[in-house]
C-alpha cells in the first residue's frame, strides 16, 4: 500500500453535480461563464439540487420555500447575544456552532428520508445568509434585520447585513460571487461533508464538518488572508518588495495556485472584472491596482495564476463587508454545493473508509509501566 500525498489525482467518487475538465468548470454540464453572466443564484441552487434548470413555476416555488424558512431561530439569536460585545469570536467558529445548534433545534434532524432531507436542505440554505448577517450585527450591538420576502438571496443578504437597500450593481456583483463559489467538484470541504454523511449521519453534521474544513487558509480562509495581505501592502509601490520578501522566505502568497487548475482558475476573471468596476465606483481603485501588481509579480516569478479567492477579497471589501466575514460568505454560497453533494451521497451511499500506509515502528514488545524509563 502506497499513500498518495494529499490524495492528489485520486478519483474518490462519481458525481453529476459539477466537473473540472481542462481548466473548465461546469455545473451539471453548464459552463460557469455562461451561468455567471445569465443566471440568478436561486437558479443555481435548483440546478445543483435537481441536476436540471428550473422552469418559471419551479423557480418561483423554490424562492417561496426559501423565503418561508429565512427567519433565524431565536435560539441562535440568543446564542450570539451571549457573546461579549467585541470581535473575539471568529465568525467561522460562530457559524460552525450556529449550524450545529440549528440541527439541535430541528425536530426532523435525524429523519433520513429524501423528503425530510430536502426540507432540511431548504432550511439550511434559507437560514445561512441571515445567520451570518445576524452575527455581524449583534457583535456590533445592532439588532438583526428581518429579510424582505420580495428579495432574492443576494439582495437580502446585503440588506440584512447593512440594514439598507443595496444598489443594483452591488446586488449583481454579489449574485455573481455567490454563483462562482457555489460548487467546485470534490474540494476539501465538500469531500469532508460527503465523508461525514456517508456514515449515514445527518445533514447538519455534514454541513458543520464542511464549515470546519472551509475555515482553513488553504481553502476558504484564503480570501480573508488575501485582504490582510493587501492591507499590509497598503500602496501599489509596496507590492513588489512585499511579495519578493515573501517569496524569499518561501512563504505562500494567498490567493494563488490551485490543486486542480494548472493554467488558471476560470472563476478569477469574473471577480477581477467585478473588482475593477466596484473599486472604481467606491473611488478606491488602489485595491484593484495593488491586486494587479501582485498578480503580475506572482505569475511572472512563480508561474502561479490567481484563484477564486484573490479578487473576491477586493470585491467583498468594496461591498463594505467586514474582512472576517469573507469566508462565512463563501459558506453561504457553498451551502448549495455541499447540500447537492450530500443529497447525491445519500442517494447512492457507501461508507467512505480509505486506508493508511503505516510508517510507524513494527514488532514492538509491550513493557509494563513500572519497567518503563
Ligand atoms: N504561493 C507560493 N508558492 C506556492 C503557492 C502560493 N500560493 N501555491 C503553491 N506554491 C508552490 C509551493 O510552495 C510548492 O512549491 P515547491 O514544490 O517548490 O515546494 C508548489 O507550488 C506546490 O504547492 P503545494 O502546496 O504542494 O500544492 P497543493 O496542490 O498541495 O496546494 C493550494 C494547492 C491551493 C493549497 C496552494 O496553491 C496554496 O496554498 N495556495 C494559497 C492558498 C489559497 O489561495 N487557497 C485557496 C485555494 S482556492
């Protein structure tokens, strides 16, 4: 038995949800470029969960179901209110705890038939934007804002976060960002979710586990790390010495490189374009200019193209979102993909239990504790 480090290149399951072939990302066979330009995030949710696009009636029904379940349970509000009024609680830890708590308050949590699992899927997708927005407001001493029934997920998230109506361009940018992050084949958090529910554990456990995996800076946490880096760079002229010093110290530049894409992440160009538009609009084009300079240096020196997280940092910053909420926002979007994969796993389940190549000592003889040095 020989281990494959990081499971690189290992094909661990079949899936009909999304694919990455020749650096092209598709959801159920639709190119991400096409979907980003033309779809709403709700259409993507339907596509991922039903493996086909909805007609008008089906989309309207999904939106109705999501709106009906959008309120954040009082238990979660009270839980967030029990935190001290400062930033000591990292939002991803709060979100991970909140989703686990949501499972505890759902009387159907352990009902495992497809209908109950679909109802739980709706609840999770409907509530996660409000949970992130409520956390953000409560930690600032503000009251949570009720979502508007007539708004879609993108509009409602920005509205419940800031308490004011977002502009059409902000909604368009956020809708695109949600679509671009919705699914990504067998990424680390999706694999985590599938491993968890393949034991026939419940959907809340699968999502809680996935959030834990997304939190790390090699995965979803990279977008926040990119913003930290841009903030440290501060001005365009500092980019070159900053990045060169990082490279000399053999440190990774966050937002670059990818396990699967070798010639570039197809999602990055959409976020780059949005970053340009939004930073222009806010009069803070320095974030875009700095990002461009960092990209130039990293691609020429290391031949590493930017990934989805690199330009999403300046996009979210331009939308006025707190930097430590960037990864929870990734979770709001990826919830749709996690759920699609969990439902697919339940539908054709087999326990996921790989092997390890043993590298420890062999043939040891037990020494009683009194005789050990
Ligand atoms: N900056 C500098 N060097 C990088 C790099 C980065 N962002 N990403 C990869 N490399 C280098 C590694 O140092 C390594 O070089 P070496 O062979 O000389 O040691 C080589 O490229 C392979 O990297 P490795 O970490 O083994 O690749 P991986 O497939 O395991 O990891 C990522 C993929 C995404 C985790 C990795 O590229 C990374 O850490 N990127 C930064 C974090 C990030 O943006 N994550 C979000 C992913 S969407």
